[in-house]
């Protein structure tokens, strides 16, 4: 974002304060500096040179933003908060580098040859039960990451051959870095339910991490590199739709058009790519999706947690609920503040563990109040954040992706056929 | 009763306070007769400005002609003045549904104990400009200032207005009705004495006033008919009730807190307004 | 003043010992966010900001400040529109951490809350009992009840249900000198000091605990949108409705400029963008007879020239119509970077004439006036979007506003119906009230705060107070 764009984005704020109750960090920290309105004031002060670019307090409050963009769907005057935040972080990075942990994580995610082995080690640790063990015996700071890892474990599901006719168009799944590394079962489930609902699944070879983590941290250069590689990979696949089962990646991929708008060679290709991006739930909602027979005797109480990057960034609200309603033995129970951030936010949990857990606390409380046995959410970060919170509490409530629930229902239906 | 004396409250002071701002310490009756009558009435605004000595009866006649009313209907009778009603913050059986003096007054003009002519509030129905001297004067028994003119919020009279005596209803059922979806304008459990005065001597009887549009009142009547025997009475029954059941004036139990003493001292530093009325010596 | 000698750091350390160091801010960069409330264009730097986490901490903070005679300003969510929460070198006391709902008594229909509880949060909590908190300022999703009480806040549904004043039953207040008092309406005798406190804009002390009236949810609600080809016709319909004695739960007017800003926003409500004005009318109450009221409203609107009167089909449609109205002020940010917001009230028979005059004042000064307001109360909100960096435009906007306000005062109206005087409307006070009346207001303030340390420089111009003339202005004090 150039200075002009930044300024006009900031000018849209009339300081009404309607964003305050929509901001999870304001609610957790009680300081307006940790609210959208307060952070916009800080962004403007940075832009105007009213505060030093390396002012530690300013950096702290901007870093404490989850980037959930819950404020954007509360803002009457349409302040482009997410873009302003990224623009500000980009400027900050020019002044001061990120903390070491953050730089390390981002570097690994940008390099397949580092990421694959790293995730493989993580899988082995998880397989040996080390992650679950660490949630109890590891130093405090490591328990949350360990729990996050442990919560990605999945039992093998009964597989089935989808019966769709492929008539709804060629579709390639962004398999994603974390998803394919830690939750490959979820990717396979996504492919199966899409195929079952008449989408033709094709593979997009050469795809990489979407770059969301880098963009959010202000490393726009790396984000652009990753975007170009993905655009090329999906173009080559001939897919009409780019399917997303991770809300964070979906939001990023929809913004490739803006990210590369200044790059003459890529602007049009990026815009065309972004226009093809759909959340899995959106594709399924268009398709129906095929319902499964209700199991009146054993309904599962499911609460829907709307991931920020689905609800606020992509404004996809209803399709996941349609998907869940198609599952015969799911009974949806309302989750208060469903659209409020759980505190996951990419690598936030690693850099701001304390704030992340303060933000998570009310989410867990609402989940328990809802009486749900399963909390459904559609983003790997949220699955791990909420899942780990539940695990550390010793709760038996499980965090699952809606697609996993639908896939399991299809598999069960097939067994009774 | 204070209201009966309200043509001239026992405001003691001298006539000079109106103009020069220097109260004379002398025992004198201050008569407010000059401050009677309607000053400004725009029915379309549902507001009226009247002199403090205007009687409730005159207010009622004037507004009734336009299908409106000032629904204070305080305990006591309509020979009392609006000024006294406000100075004593006297409520009535309709207060819960239609408002207390503090809810229905938009502004007052008064002369405080320092001789200042204070024009507090205004004539419009919503106003937060400045500190609220209006609420301060209401219920101050003339000990902070002498109210000379008041601006009131009026309401349209309900198109259907029915007074019913309900006999033989269980009190819990009546309580549920009163707090239910069809709340009455007033609901009063009647003792045997007043019931007899109204000409109906059933034990456990209630007097209710229903107001609203025809359908609402019909629905409320139907609901009440299921609870007990209903008998329609003339609306004037309420005048009798207001006269007969008036409670003791609250001035007798005035709680002097240090803050209230400071307020009194600030607005009437010489103690010329109704001195002794609120037993301030004892405080 | 004695306070000048005390270094900020040592005061901060002492306050930090009371509330926790994390909850005291002293660095300029962390005070930036607290330099303004929701009144655009005004910035005042607090000396420091402190955020007590309990009633006891709040009282201790006030007592500590009293010890050194330091001025302070209470702040809730900073959603006020008159600059009432601006602290010019005073200590800013934020109450947003005091957000316990202490009790809800469903039988008595009351709630006891701390001042930092958000308005909409109380209604949400009361919903389980079929109750709600009736005053519903447009900022209700964010604003605090303590702030509502300080400003005597209104809102669309105050037309039928009354303003904040009518819904406060008791307040525990810490006076500026640290004394604790309990204020009530005087139902059992005693001056109505609660009535004086509500709307005192933080000048009389800080409420530590409030007991509020809760209102039963109506059995049925009907919401209508009437669409007019002229603002005058919509105003005329309003005047006729009031004169006919219909009391809608709410009666709101939005003109075309406002409609367009809302329709471009995330809160697009489906208002007709070619309408010159719309009226949003809601009737509520018992199901019996409600249809008759709604029909009467429709007929009056049509007779006054409405093209169409639509009804919200269900609760979701109703909510959408309301969200558009409630977020209209924020949506103005789309029109221009800055905004002047006014809050005058005029007699309801004069609405059409006043709106006409306001439009011509706007034209004369070459500024765009957007109207969105509580028509049923005659409570106008003429808003003028503009660019404060354009000196010429700013001058024209302020000249136009001054004329609009003068016109409203001359019509027998007032300068603020619900936003408060704050800093923004100080210049109009002497036009509205006599010198005697302003002096009496000063007397009232001094009984609560003899040193005038609470929210200095607000509400009443300092020079209006005879006893204060000749005394040196406080630090952070007003214009004189």
C-alpha cells in the first residue's frame, strides 16, 4: 500500500468506536491501544512521523493484533483494516526485523525442502505420543504448541469411493503447508466430498504455501514470490475452481489480485486466479450438498465456530452451516460469539502465547456453555488453537473441520448401503 | 394538606426577590396567584407551558379539549396546583404506567433562594443541555427555589379508556395480569372502606384502568373477565380514590444527608425558603 | 496549582500500586488513543491514563487524586459525540474494566451493574428473562452504561420508553473529593440528586455502581419503512403522527445522503436509494391492536405523500433495517474524512420548516448537510461531512453549523437532545440559557465538586460562574 492509499484508508475512520466490542484483543486486554480504533491511531501516528518508527509500545500493540479482521465486519465506514495493518507491518519490517522465532518459522514455511522434513519430524513426534506427553510434562511455554500438534492426530477413517459424475467442473485443492503436513486426512476428505458432489478433482502440481503468514507479518516480498508460484501451478492444472479448506489460505488467495496489482506481468493472472478461489463449503453449498439420512437416536451436538478469515475476510457466512445441516446426525447448537476470534491467527500463538490464551479463554467458555460435543471450524489454525485449549483442559469436546464430519457421514452411509 | 394550601405555599420571603435578587429575611406568605394560567400550548407538539399556580383542574380542561392529558393525576384533588404537585413530587396511581413528575416535566422556571431567576430545561421533549436543575427543583418542597412556571410533556388520551372494578380475583392472578402483556394504566387493590365508598363492598376487589386502542382494551377486558367479576365504573371513581387514599407527605421523613445539606445551603444560603418545613434543624 | 509540582512518574507509580502497573499509561505514544472520543477532530492529551479493575480501586484512585487536588476525566468506551471524555492534561480514568453485571432481579425488573458494562451486553444478559434495557443509543454495541448515565443518553426507542434518566433507579457515586454517596430519585423523600447526577457529564463524580430499570420485551413488534420523495413530506408525516397521538416505539428519519452512505456500507439495509427521505417507524406492544396502530401509521404516511410503506417480514429483516439506521453515523466516514455532528431538538410541529431552513443554510455555505435523526422526538442530527485539511471548507462548515444551531434555538429548541454539551457545544450555552441559570448550574456543580476538578472545562463556560470569576483557571480548564 502506498502512502496515499494508507492515508485514505485511515481517513475513513470516524472514530465511532463500533469496532471495540468486535475486537478480541481489546476484550482480553482492556486497553484501547489494543483495539482497532486505537491501532488505527497508532498507524496514522507512524505514517505522520508523530511517533518513532521503532517506538516499542507502538510495535507491541500492533504486534498484538491477531489480524482477525473482526473489526471489518463491524465497521460502518469500511476502513480496510487488514490491508492497513499489512501496509503498516511492511513499513515496520523495513525499520526493525521480526523476532527470531517468527523469522525462523516464516523462513521454514517459505522453503519446501525445510518445511517437509520439519513437519515429518512433527508427525513422528505426534505418532510416538510425545506431543501428548509434552502437554503434561514440558515446560509451560511448550505445552500449548505440543497440544496443538497433538490435536491434529486423526484416527484412520473408513474410505469409500465417491460416486459423483464430475459434472460440476475441474477443481484443484490448495493442499496447503500445514494441512498437507499435519492434517493430510482432511485434504483427502475434502477431495472425496467434492467428488461425491460431482466436482472433478485435479491435482495442481508444484503448489506451495499460500504466503498468508508472510503477508500478515509484513514480509510481502516472500508472499508475492509464493503467490506467483501458486498461480502458475494452478494455471497448469487447468482447474476452473481453486478449492480451499483452510480459511486463512482462502482469504490470502482471494487477495493475490491486490497483492500483485502493481506487477504488470502478473496482475491479470493474479486477478483471474483470485476469481476462481472458493471455500470447499461454498462449492458444496452450490451443489446441494448431498444429504445423509438423519440418525435420530444418536444426534451429535455440533457448534459452529466461524473462522475470522472465512467470516470477516472472505465474508463466507452461510455455506458452512448449509454443509453441517446436510449431515443427518448432526444437531447444530448455537455458539455465542461464534464469529469472535479464538486467538489462533497464524503464528500468533507462537509469538504472543499469553495474549493468545487470554483470547482463547472466552471461546472455550462459550463452547462449554453451548453443550456441544464437537466444535466445527474450518481453518487449521483454529482447529489447533481450539483443539489444544480443549486438550489442555482435559475436555472431551473435539474440534473438527465440517468437511471431516460430512466425509465421515458419507462413509457411514456407504457402510449401511 | 400541603396541596390544599398550594394557592400560596408557605414560602416565606419578600416580594422583592423577583427583581433585585436580594431576599429579605422576614416572615411573610408568598402568594403565587399571579402565576396562574396557560402560557403556551401547541397541541401538535404535545407540550404545554403553564404558570405554577394553575390548578390541575384547569390543566385538565384545557388539554382535554384537544384530546390530550397531563397524566400525572396525583394523590389529592384537582384543586391543587401543578406547581405544588411538582414541588412535592407527588405521584399517583398512574405513575408506574404514565410517569412521575420527574418523567413528565421538560423544564421549570423558578426563583432560587439566592434570588436568581432560573430557567431550567426547556420546552422540547428531549434536552440534555446543561446540568439538570429541573429534576433538582422537583420534589424539593420549595426549599431550593420557588417554581413559577412549568413546561410539561402531554400525552394523547387513549382512544379507549375503561375503568373496571374486578371482584373475586386471586391476587397472584391479578399480579400476573398487571405485569403481563396487556398492562393497565393503573391497578389498585382496594380496602373494604374505599370499596364501599365506590359503592361496591366486595372483599379483595381491584380497581383497574385500561387504556389503548379499542382492540387492546377489549383484549384486556376479556382477560380480566376470566379472573373475576368485572364491573365498569365511571372514570371519576379515580378522583375519589386519589382523594381518599392520599398517603402521608414524604416531607415528614426527609433524609438529610450531608450532600443534601450542602445543596440546600448552596441554593438557599439564608434559609428563607420554607424554613423548618423539612425539619432541617434536627439534621 | 499544587499539582504542578508532582512528577507524572511518581503519580503513575502510586496509581500503579493501586490498579497494577499494566493499567497505568504515561508514555505519549500510548496516550494517543485516549486523546479523543467519537467527536471527530478534537484531540486533548491526558496527563496520564489509569484503568481501575474494581470499584474499590476506582474509589482509591479518585481519593489519591483528591489528595493532590488533581483534575480528572472519566471515560467509558469513548463513543461520546460532544468531546465530553477529552482530558486536557487531566488524569483520564477509564472505567471499561469495571464490567460486572452484579445482579439481575427479574421479579423487580432491575439490574445492578458496574459503569463499564456495555449497553448491549446488559440487554443480552436480560434477554433470558424476557427483559431488555430500553435506552438504545446508536452506539449501544460499544458504549458503556456509565457513559450513558453521564450523558443521559437517548436512542431511537426513547420516543416511547424514555431516556436514560427514566431508567436509572439508584447510583453509588464517588464524589471528586473521595466521599461515597448513594443517590436515588427521592421516592422516599430527599432531593432528587439522582436526577441531577444523570446527565452531569462526569462533572459531579463517577458512578461506581448503577441500578437500572429493565423493561419487558414487547409481545409483538412491527417495523415499517416509508419512502418519500421529499424530506418535507416525511417531516410532515412525523408531525401528523405525533399530533394524532400515535406513540410509535421509534420514529426515525434518514435523508438521501444518509441512505446512500448506509447502502454503500456493510450495513446496507435495502433502503431505496432514490428516495429523498425514509421514515423508519416501529410500533410495539400487545399483539392485540398492534395491527390497527400499524395501519394508522401507514395511512398517515401515505396521506403525507409516501410512495410506499413496507413492513419488515421477520425479525431478521427488522434487524437489518435497524442496523442500517444505527450505523448511519459511522457510515458517514465514506463521504468525507471528517464530520460535524449536531444534536439539536426542535418542537415537532416545526420539523418540516426547520429542515427546509437547514437545507438552505447548507446551500448558502456550499456544504452538504446529511440528516439522520429521531424525528418522533424532534431530535435533529444534521451532520456535515467535510475535509478538515481544507481551511476554507472548514470555515464554511462551522459557519453553517452555527447558523443551524441559532435557528434551532430561536425556534424554541435546544442545542443537545442526547449527546451532551461537552466541549463541542459550550459556545452555545450562553445563547440558550440566561446568566442566572448558568450561574445556578455552577452552584449545583459546586455542591458535588467544590474544586471543579471533575471533567474541568466542560458543560458550562467557566466565566458563567460568578463565584469563579477572578479565580485562576485550573490546569486543563476551559476557555477563560
